[in-house]
C-alpha cells in the first residue's frame, strides 16, 4: 500500500471540488447562521442550513439518502462563535463529502464547539470590537462628525467581520478534520496579542484628546485632563479580566452618543 493510499480522507485532497456558486451560497447563508437559533439546538439548525448547498453534491443528489442523513446530522446541537462558524462549516462540508464515518464526525462536531467559541470570543469581542470602538473615539476626538464616526466604526468592524468569515470557510475546507492546524494559524493564535497592543495604543491617544476636546481648555486645564485620562486608564487596567472588553467599549460608545446629542 502506498503512503498516499494509507492517509485518512481528511488528510488527502478533497474528494469533491465545489463550484463557485456553491461557495457563494454557503458564504451568504453563513451571515444568517443565527437566524434559527434555539435553546435546544443553539446554532445547529443554522449550521445545517449553511452546509446544505455542499450536501447536494453527495451521491444521489438533493433528496437522496446520503443527502438526507447528512443534513439530519448537521442540524443537531452545535454551539460556537457565529463569526468562526464558517471554520466549522467548511470542515463539516468536506468531512461529509469525504464520507467520514458518522460516529467520528459526531465526535469531531462535539470537540469543535469549545475551542471555536473560546478563540472567537477572545479575538472578536475582547479585541476587535474594542479596537474598532477606540478608533471611532479617536476619530471623534480629532473632529469627525457623529455620522462620520459611525461610518468609520461600521466600515472597520465589518472589514474584519466579513474577512474572518471568508478566511474561516477556506481554512475549514482545507483542514477538514485537522482543525488544530487552522486554530493554530497566525490570525487566531497571534492576532489577539497584537490587537491588544494596538487597542492600548489607540486608547492612549484617544482618551486625552477626547477629554480635552469635550471640556475645552478654558474650563479644564490640560494637566487635569491628563490626570483624568491616567485615572481612567488605571481603572481599566485594574478591572481587566473582571469586566469584558466589549461591555466597556459599548459603554464608551453610548456615552459618546449621548454627549453628541446633548452638546
């Protein structure tokens, strides 16, 4: 037996090449992966909805026995971060088309939930969302209008949002059952570290400028403004690990919106 023949299906090339229209359908459906969320199955029905276009390429086509059994498997309980769900979708689509044993596939689905949820929360909610909020606050401190600040936040956030979904779909399809390779990729492993540094830098620029611009130099000396900014920074450091970053970011944005209305 040759070396290539001895490899499991998940470690060889995919048995089926999906057309661009199928990939487009999967990606667009992934934007609604939470649309059928329930307490019993969580994201399970949404995962099945997203994988379904790929399952049409199973033997017998749409409506065949293989299609119905695979779709039933993929709509069972599943939970993960919604933006990294595409990583699971790509891997599960390949596993089904490679005819992975159903028992092995179910174990794989169960094992994926925790790591994908943890990595997604750390990368998106604890890093990317605070970074986008900090950039929006810095833009406001530099004189941008509330409308421009909103556009900056939405544009920056969605570049990361849509890009992460696209990357996850490709990485999941390439890795198959070897999900550890995708989870060990630089964007997921090193991204949170670099993003945390950038958030701290941008926040350090934004806070003093925002306070100085809000109160005005005639009413509040610059030295006092800097002291207030340092006090806020020290408070954020002390509550680190006890308060989630996305909550702090949303409170700051809510305060910015209220100030813009009342000013």
